[in-house]
């Protein structure tokens, strides 16, 4: 891949202010640039995957959110797909349609990366849009099947306390440690040195076996069903599977099935490893080789009507970690040689593709990111222009604001 910055487009000074305080210092591209970007990616697209290299950056989230607003307002997109369970997304959808409670309370049980002030502001904006467009609302749906929630643990333990109180403590000793994964995922706990030791999936299976052995309780279909959900949650987790590859085929099916059923144009938010329109190799597990992504499966189904947008950054303090300047062989470093605070490339243009296409590595800042192994914290693709139609690069990132 040639390092040729003459291929950059839309290079404009960063925004220095905004009438909306939630956007202040969060969107480093001008309104005109964002308008142009939205128009470029919306043309002939049915599904647009907008991926971030990190879920901890206010700036990358801000660009993605502002693109989404424009896709809704000017280009007719009406569905937002999120990496979360169908049940959680249904709660978010209820909030943006009915407005009960608050955006913050709607996010209480959501996947941790969504529990931010920035995401709450997005939900508030969607809610306001839906109030103004009651017959043409934005819908939210999850790409994951229904999953166990903290309330399932409570229901199981409350039932045991009432029916077999003498066995309550034994089951609780299995469930209390593992319910923490709904706040901080098990593999992240391991990476941060806060894991209690025994694999959570083993605790979940033992709890299920114990409940099944209890007279009366073991034949309660409701309690057993909740325990099966809990076991399934831990079996399907990153720690339970033993790798970072998600159920991408299941998630892709959820998106395409929803789109086909409703006829709505869909925006899909996730990490770049999932939104990539080509198979990806994870730098932390290169021995697995290229793995299908949600985006690659959608590209197979939709062709160029699936558009893949990647938003990355060069360096910055993300609150949870300080990310150094990237190694020179990463696309992030090559894009970072430009002067502007933010710029973008349309890899679908022939001259841009010729200059930038080829094997590439893009840095990924996950919940287990460790600066000491920065060289391995990336995804690799065989051809950059097959994986991403548009690249957006931000020079410096700052942290999102976590909800309590």
C-alpha cells in the first residue's frame, strides 16, 4: 500500500464549537463535510455499517452519530441495528417510540459500551425525531438473540429463598460472582486482574445442575428456562468461547431478516472488526486466519448496497487507557501523516483505490487493550478497499462520558 496523502478528501479544519453542548469538542468534522459524507455513503445503500476502532472515543462516536442523523433526516434511513440482545434493544426501541422513563434508565441493562452520556443523547434525539414523525419513526433492534439479564439471577435466587432456603446459599455462591459479567465482561475482568478465578461458565453449569436436582424446583419450567439463559450467556461470551469471534452469521441474519421483513434502510453500529465488508484476521489470534465478519456476510447478500464505513484515530487519552501513536505499518499511522484534525477517503473512487488498496492492518482498542502489546492490537484484511468503502480518520481522541 502506498503512503500517498494526496488521495485524501474532505480535509477540513476541525469544529471548534457547536450550539449543542453535547456536541462540543466531539465532532472534528464540519457540518458541510458530514453532509457530503452522508450523501456519498447513502447513494444506493440499503444497509450501512459504521464501525469504530474504539468504543471509548467521544470523537469517533460523535462522527458516527452525526452521520446517522443525516442518514435519517436527508436519506430516509429508519432503523438502527446495535450489538446487543433483542430484549435490550426492544427496551431502547420502546423508549424512542413511547418515551417512558429516561434515556439513561433505558440503558441500565444495555451492553456496557452503550451506557454513555453520548448514547443517551442519541436516544433522546431519536425520541424527539419520532415525536415529530409518528407515522415514519426510527426503530432500534438488536443483532443478538434474547439473552439473560441481571433480573434473571434475581428471579432464580428469590424463588430458591422462598422454596428451598436451605439451598439458597449454595446456588448463590455460583451466581453472585458471575452476574458481574453483565457489568464488566469476563474476559475484561481477566485482563484487568479482577477475575475471581473459576470460569464463569463452569459456575453457571453447576448452578443449573444443582437446581435441576432440587425436588420441585428442578421441574419448574420458568426457573430452569432462566438458568438455561444464564448458561447460554456465559457459553457465548468471549471468555466462554475462548476467542473474540462473535456469532457473526447469527448477527448478519438478524440484520438481513429485519431489513427484508420491514423494508427499512438500516444503519448498523459496531466495531470495525464486525462491520468490515471482508473477512478479518485478529492480531491477538493470527493463527485463526481470516474469519467472516457481519459486514462480509452482508456484502455477500447485498453487494454494493452494503456500505462499510470505518472511523479510526491516531492517538489519545481515552480515560481507561492512553493510546500511543500507532506503529508505522498500521493504516492509522499512514492516515495520521496528514495535517488536518480529521479527514476521509472514499476507497470506491478508482484513483483513491489505486493509491491505498492492498493488505492493511487497522488498530482496534477493545476492553482488553494493553499499550505494551500495541503491535498486536489490530485487525488485518487482505485488501483495504474490499473491507471498507470509506475511511474516516481523526487525529486525537478523548474519552466518552460513562453513565453511573
